[in-house]
């Protein structure tokens, strides 16, 4: 019997892409800061000339799935993190943006076999979003941790001897 789980071993060699939405960048830039802080503390090179980390900016959360898909298809990254903030108070099409973003990211992840972390905050107002982007907890940190766990887990699956 094999127990398969992300053990956070050999994560320092992962190649990671982060896709960030500019919409509500007061929030998303803080998510990115938390995300990079976590990656750096776990041994990922987050410097300007890093060969294991790339960051792509998109206009809004609606665009996250397409760019994540293009990056996933390159076959260069073991894990992709998407970061966005959709705030209900700002728009009557909150539900459309959230649905397309979440369904799109899930479907791209399954289609490409690359773990894509859904790092999109969905909140009723800006205060709640900011609380999750550093005022209380910085969810960007958690999204990075989930990415490292999934990168590690996928590596485990590839290398483990599973029951046939
Ligand atoms: N995009 C977001 O990431 N968050 C939002 O709250 C938001 N609102 O409020 O509309 C938003 N809209 C833009 C959308 O993601 C697309 O960029 C736009 O519709 C162009 O396709």
C-alpha cells in the first residue's frame, strides 16, 4: 500500500508561474507579496532573474484561466498559482466573473494535468478582501503553501510505486 501525499521534499526545484489580476490591485498586489514571501521562505528563488519563477499580470480574474492555460501548455511549470479579488459590492456581474474564473481554472487544471491553485478572493466588500490580504491573514501565503504541497504531491505520484 502506498500513502501518497505532498511531503514538501524537493520543492526547491519546482518551476512555478503566478498569474495575477490587476483589477483590485490594492488587494492582489498584497496577495502577491504574501505569496512570494512564502515561496522564498521555502527555498524558491524569487529574485528578478529567477529561472524557477515567472509572474504574469492579466486585466481581471476573468482572464486568469486563459493565461494559466497558455502557461500550463508550455510544459515548463509544475504548478501555477492564480491570484485575484472579486468584490461583490463593486459589480452586478460578480457571479459571472467568479463562476467563469473558478470553472475556467478548474477545467484548465484538469485538461492540462498541471495543478492550478485557485487564489481568487470572493468577498462582499473591500474590507473583507483587505483582511484576507494582510490586515488579518494574508491568503497569498496560504495559496503559495497549497501550490508547494500540490507540486510535491504530483512529484510523489510520478515517482511512487503504486499498486497495479
Ligand atoms: N475583475 C476582478 O478581478 N474583480 C472584480 O471585482 C471585477 N469586477 O468587479 O468587475 C473584475 N472585473 C473585470 C473582469 O475580470 C474582466 O477583466 C473584464 O470583464 C474584461 O474581460
